C-alpha cells in the first residue's frame, strides 16, 4: 500500500491490542482474523467506535475498516 504525501486525508496508525475469534459465514464456518495483537495497522479517520475500558481509551473497529498492516 502506498499513500502519497499529496493525499488529502492521511490514515491513522495504531496497534492491535485484542481481537475476536473472527467472522462467521452463513454456513457457520469461521473466517479467521488477518490481524493479531501486536500488529501495527493503518485505518481511516472515521473508522471504529471510541470506548473507555478500565480508564483506557480504545478504538473498536471491524477488520474491514483496517486499510493495511505495517510490517
């Protein structure tokens, strides 16, 4: 993924701290997550929902809101 300097809206960067087990197909088959705790990710400005858990502000989002994993 290449994001040019001229991009009007630059994505935000964060670190995955927890993941669910994944999504399920209509058949019930599990689709595993592509991300895991510790991965650094890029996501859009309006992605996710802000939550506070044990005094820590976190951003919960669907995997489909993630633009890319930074290696």
